[in-house]
C-alpha cells in the first residue's frame, strides 16, 4: 500500500480573523506545493475547526499517516500539554487517530522555532518598512 501523508496544521486561533487566515494560507501553500499531501487545519481557541474537530476532515482522503504541526514560534503550554492531551499523544509525540474506521498513525512535529528562514523573514519585513 502506498503511503499518503496528511498534515494537520495547528494554529492558536483568535477572536480576530487574522490568525486563522494566516494558518489557512500556510496550509494552502503547503498543499499547492505538495499536491500528494492532504493538508487540514485546526485551532486551539476562538477559531474553527477546533483541534478536537479537525481530524474528521481527513475522512475520505485515504491518508495513511498524519503529522500534526503547531504553527507557533515556540513551545508553551498549548504545545507541551494541551495539544498532546487533545490528540492523545504519548511522551514521544506519537499516537493514532481513527479515520474511516482505520487506525492512522499520528506524529507530532516541533513548533517553528528559531530558524534562519524565520530570521530572514523578520529581516525582510524590516526592509519592507524602511
């Protein structure tokens, strides 16, 4: 059987629309660049779909593995406690989801972190304003 990857991009969410818009745009960019991957979004607070609801969106897609990735800069309580609890992950960041009656392996990626790409983007934003 051929592997089919699903990516669950997890955003914080907000009462304002901007966080959801940005996380959704990031997810859409991934999906456009990697057409063989199924990308969905879920949010911790104030936006939908909630992280609890989000895995249902993989129904009917045929994914055989899902990677959950927090679209956050750094670890905090959501990253270290809330998301692993909601997704029922073990201490290694592994678990599974029931999708279409099948157990689909789930892994948990790190937040974006301090990366040269992020630093370049910060510098680019500065240059845009100067």
